C-alpha cells in the first residue's frame, strides 16, 4: 500500500530486526492486518517488538506519525525508545492474563492509569463494546473462560490509543467458547478506530477479520496483500495445523429468522430465533460442502451457490479447493473427486450446503 494514498493518522510504519529471529519492513494502512505463518515464524516476536517487551537490534516504529521507537543507523528521532506503558498500544495475549484480585472494572482501568495518556478510550464504552457491562464489578477470578477472554479484549481496547494488537486471542479456547466470542471479536475489529494487528494460524480467521494479510516465514515477510489475493495461494502455510479446515463468514439475519445474508448470497440456516438484521458469524466446515458441475433440484441440501475454483492445494488428507462464490470458501475434497470431476482453477462449479452444516453465532 502506497504511503501517498493513506491518511497518516491511520498508518503503521515499522522496521524491526531481532538477530536470528525477525527482519521485517512494513507500511500498513488503516483497518485490520492479519499476521499469518507457521509456528516459529516470528509472528508473536513482531508483536512483542512493537510493544517494547523485548530487546531489538534495530527498530523504527511510528503509529499515526508518532514515533514509538527509532534506533536505526540513520535515526530520525535521536534514539527514541518509549517504554511499553507510554506507547498507546493495547495487547491481548493468547491467554486472558487478568489480575485475579481485581474487579473487571479495575482490570480495564489498569492500563489506562498506568499509561497516563490523554485521549484514552472510556472504560464503560470498551465494556459495552464487548458485552461485559454487567461484569464490571465482579472479581476477575469469578469469570468463566469466555467472560475472561472478553474482558481481556476490552482491556486491550481500553489501552489502545494508537494501536491494537491481538495475539491469537481465540487460540486456547474450546470450540464452543470460540464460537460465542467470534461475533464480539468481529465487531470490535470492524469498529476499532485504530489500526489492528491480529496474529492467527487459522486462514478462516484471517479471511473473516482482516483487510490486509501479511505472511511471515523464517522471520521475513514473504507475501502480503488483500485476503482474496493472498490466502487462496497460501493454504498450507499457516492454518490447517491439526484443525479441520473451516470457513468463517460475517452476515446479517434475514427477516424470516432462518436465513442469513452474506454479500449477495442468501443462505437458509437451521436457526429460527435470529433477529432480523442482527450481525451473525457463520461457521462451515470445509468437509461439509458438496461440489457439483451443474444445478440439481432433487437434493436435500437447501443451499446451492454458483462459483468458480480459484485454487486447489494438496493437503495431508486430500485436496483443499478455494472457490469464489462472491466470498471465498474452502472446500475439502478427495484426490479421486478432483480427478473424476475434472476440477481445476477456473472451472465453474455449484456448491451444495445443508442448513444443518451452518453453525450460527450472534453477539447475544
């Protein structure tokens, strides 16, 4: 992204080098950037360097034109190196890491009071954004796992005057809790007023949450761009570790209470208690999608989507196809199915999806 075409109030410019671990040079615009890559690639190291939590050999970091760190041979800011609490950065770790002896309200206020900067977000507004207002006076050690994770996200938001960093914020959650947190996380990122970086090893999360994707391997940036430009061609880099490939989609509930609008597509779903117009996230396992070459009206699957194959990748248990149906969908196939149907990039197909295969989550 060219610096000439981006408002400086919403940019992140960084040059960070940690010997043997990280060597990156990035200019990022507004919105959310997903940092993806295999384990040990340097993703979490990058976030730690941004926050000032680790020593670096070389760094130049500016957010919205404000210099946080400038320790380079041609330093422009006389060796500036702000301490973590003065950088205006909110960070949510892979674990909640709350102070158990403090209430939720005191946990949210801690980074605000510690940082001592003006313009800090209102704690009550941050609590409302994550749906934890009713929890503000509860001790942190009395929270469920999902509640604690939302509190941790709200605390990061409260601290983020200039930059929000999320280090696999859903990584250690069970699937049910992760499913309930996703709508809140999606809403937080969509409504954030500051640039956001999220580290994830799940391609589905990057596709749902990010406006820009950066792929890191061996401590270096190997690819970056819009999700639709990058993810279809990096399908084996960072997700699919041990998890089943899945799709995450953002949509709104239809007026009938059992349909979801995602872009130009309308999907019938098994849920019947949706509120018209409310935001929802949809989970769909890649193995639950049936691929056909033409339309059929005599199938039990209620949803049929016309699409075009973008890419097909070899994975451990077969093939993973990326299909453009107005949004990008991952589809798991066997090698025999790919050969038998003559599937290849550019081939037009029809995807059939049962209503019961669509898992719906709301922010309620």
